[in-house]
């Protein structure tokens, strides 16, 4: 008699190879099917990290209103997106509050059309020099390029961001919302 976990692993083997005959002919043992399952889930469940560091966004109508465009390979699917940022000058106690140090992620498809505009990040708290914001879950399809843009730039945000300050996007992390992801520990 097999337990449920073993049956699920064999099912994953079948799905991965698309044939029970292929699993049998490859002599897939319970240990081997576990390794295949772990490999498949690791590749499907590992967050995608996109380095956006190096550009301090200064806001609307400046030369630095967006980061460089980064080419990406993102499998289509639902992702929870976390945006990371910093401003090393932000916590200077002699400086006035810096408001609207916020940005969003923009993605384009192969035709160059905008296919993703995330929500903007939270404003960087006065007593911190770095932070991150979960900006929500999105269905990503055909995204091949991304860039970070200051929230004062986008038409959705420019009316709500009348004043703004600089912020440096550092990373976008895309966490797959795959229901088969689990903690193997």
C-alpha cells in the first residue's frame, strides 16, 4: 500500500515525463521520483529576482525618471510582486521629511507594448534607509522587458503624487503563486 505523498510524487513524475512508460523505462524508484518532484517544484516555485539597482530615480521630467530596461525571462503565470528600494540619504535627522519616495514596476511584451503596471511602493519611512513593498498579485503573460519608474511619472499616479523625492529601486522579486509549491522540510 502506498501513502498519499508517494502517489502524488508518482503523479508528478507522470506529468513531468508525460508518460508512465517513460517513468518505468527510466527505472524511477520512489527515491528518484522524489528527486524529480523536488527539482520540478524548485524550478516552478523559486522566486525570480530582477536587479534594478544603480539608478536613483529623481521623478517626473528628469533624466532619471526610470531605471534602465532589463531583459527578462518570466514564465507566464500568476506572481506576487515585491519591490525593494533604498535611499541612503533619507534618514538624515537634519533633513525635512521626504515624501513620495515611491516607484512602480513596468513590463513590456515583445511588441514593446506595456503589459504590466504594478501598484506603487509604500513611501520610505523617515527612520529607514531601505524597505520593500508587496505591491500585489498579477497575471504575467509575455513580459520580456521591465523597468522601474518613479510614481510621479505614470498617468495613474501623477495626479496623486504632486510632490516627490528621489528613491533607488534595488530589486523586483516575483514569487510564483503556484498551488503545488510546498515546503519540503
